[in-house]
């Protein structure tokens, strides 16, 4: 993590920068997909 100076609308700002950890985005998508499939399964059996 570090600080980078960035210009926006003629003013200079300090912005925190970080390197993205590989794997977290894929894991997030897998968890969301499993949750959606689980809810579809649960709510499809509620009507019976």
C-alpha cells in the first residue's frame, strides 16, 4: 500500500494505492453464484 499524487480538476490529491490480491475476485464470484443457486433451490421448494 502506498500514496500516489493524482490531479483532478486542476487540484492535486493524495490517493491510497494498493496491489490487488489475486484470487479474491474469483472467490467472491463463486460465493455469490453458490448463494444464488441456494436461494433458488430453497424458494422453489417453499410453494410445495
